[in-house]
C-alpha cells in the first residue's frame, strides 16, 4: 500500500468508522474473565485491506486499493438479510424493502430509494465480493498479522484461532 498514515486515517473516517476506544465492546469470551474486543468484520476487513491481502480485493481488480473499501461497503449494504454473504435470499429481501422505500434499500447512499438502487444492488451482487469473517481472519492469521493476535501475547498461533472459533460460538 502506498497510502500514508494520514490518508489511511481519512479513509477510515470516510468509511464511518473510528478507532476510538469507546467502539470496543469487551466480551468475556471464555467465561474465565478473559476480555477480548468484540470481533468486527469491518475491522478485520480494514486490517486485511491495510496489509494489501488478496482477500480485500473486493472489486476483483487484482489490486487492493481505495476502490475496494467502497466496494466492500456497497457489498455489505447489498447483504440485505445480513447473513454475511451475497446470495439469492438477498434479492427477495431487496425487492421487498425497495417497494416499501425502506432506507435500507438506498444502496447508492444518495438519500432516496429509486431505480438506481436496484442497479447498485445488482452491480454489488455481480461484481463485488463480500469476504466472510472467517476468510478475513484466516488471511490475517496465515500472514501473521497483528490483528489476528487475539490474546495479545505477540504471537499468532493456535491459541488465537481457538479464541476466534470461541467468539463465533458466543456471538452466534
Ligand atoms: Ca481491487
Ligand atoms: Ca445475504
Ligand atoms: Ca438511492
Ligand atoms: Ca496470540
């Protein structure tokens, strides 16, 4: 990545995320008092994106760049049933919400619900990938990314993977 720290920060802000401590929701994942920040797919995506990992190439351009952040948020918005993937179930949900002019169907983020949002929906379905939390964690874990060090011991190993698997069970 050629982006410096400042533009990274600006992009993060533009994406509506903030790195402030108040966003971190502690959870006692193992019931033994071990506190772990709740895993956020957005956070894992941004870490994979910052590291230039292929899993973050959401617009399938072969490059990991700023367009992938936009594609990620558009794909995430098109995941109408919020199950973490884009599939046929989202199509029915999209039309139902679109007919009701539900703001959730405003997929081009222009404040209105119209034909352009249907177009944005199918563009996202056909052209963008929405990486799963599993795929993102895998990529970060395999490359030894600090974001995968869930127990904060400075080593990326099976213990961190066990925490990840455990967090999925508790968060459903
Ligand atoms: Ca790309
Ligand atoms: Ca979905
Ligand atoms: Ca719209
Ligand atoms: Ca660790």
